[in-house]
């Protein structure tokens, strides 16, 4: 059993955010060093995305990312996670960079899909299944 996560962000926003943090050139769509790009994205996810399953924080791994129109799809996975009764998500991705940032969160467990919208500074979502 695992918990699969996909984060979609605008590539230009994420590149500008990472540039502002690292003071280095960041090109996620055509990286000269894919390992460096991966490590930057994963660090950003770890800093700004927390997942609790039934009250316990889960750690997750970075599977990679790909371009999706004008955005990036970032793939994450937590292993050994049973289907949650309660899923708590703290998502502050780009919040300290874009005051107008909005996060749309969808969770599907056992074929039941639930969704919510978070407007900065609101960063917590709770789903009960």
C-alpha cells in the first residue's frame, strides 16, 4: 500500500521561486543538471508539504517531475500507508513567494474523491473518509 501524490505548479512561478532561494539559474524545463533540479524541487516539497495519515506524519519520496502545458507535475509517494480514515494536508507551496497563491487539493481514497481550495495564507486541509 502506498500514498501517491501529484503536485501541479506553474513552471515559471516555481523557477522564479527557486531562483530567489538559491540565487542560481534554475531551468526546470531544460535543466543542465537534472539531479540539481530534482533536489531543489524535493527540498521545496519537504519544506512546504506535510501529510498526516490518521494523525501520523508520513515521509515521502520524490519520484520526479514532468512538464504539463505551462506547469510542472511533481510526483511524490509515501510507502507502507494504509487507506486513511483521516487525511490532513498542510500545503504552503509558493505561499512565501506569491501572496495570491491558491492551492487546489484533491484526495481519492477507495474510489471516493474529495476536493478543497486553499487561499494563501490558509494552508491546511482535512479530509475524512
